[in-house]
């Protein structure tokens, strides 16, 4: 039973629990499983968890590991354990009451070609 195994794992008080989920498992209510395991890890034990859909780890065209997806998962895990995602060096002449905001923009150039 997965819930029993997770309850045993939280006794060791890990920083985070990572669960690899195979979406092709038949007969499993994945939404109910996700809710139950989040309840156990976070609500009961106070331990963050990261679910990883194993299908998403691989590029569909090449079959190779998608480093882009893996990097995003690592960032999510780092944030969940209180790590900082990005860091900048503030220019010395910048007033202390200045807020710096970063933005990332994605332009799908493939959509323009259609």
C-alpha cells in the first residue's frame, strides 16, 4: 500500500519526498492518490513533496531525458524546501527602497509560420 509506505517514510523526517508516478498504471485513481499522498506528506507530516510524472521526463520525439523538464522540477523542489531560485547582485548606487522585478518572456515563433 503506497499510503502506508509514505507514512513510514515521513517518520525519518526527510526534507522532501519525491514520488515518481507512472500515469499508465491502470486501475489507479491518480487524482485520489495525489490528494491522499499530499494530505499525508504535507498536512499530516509537514513535509513538502514533489510528484513527478515519469512520462514527462522524456522528450516524445527523441526519447531522451528532457533536461528542460528536469531543471524545472529541481527548481520546484528547491523552492519547496526554502531555497532561493534566483539571486542578483544589487548595484551599490541603487536606493535601498527599490524593488527589482524580473520577467521571462516566451515568444512562440513557430506559431507565426502557420
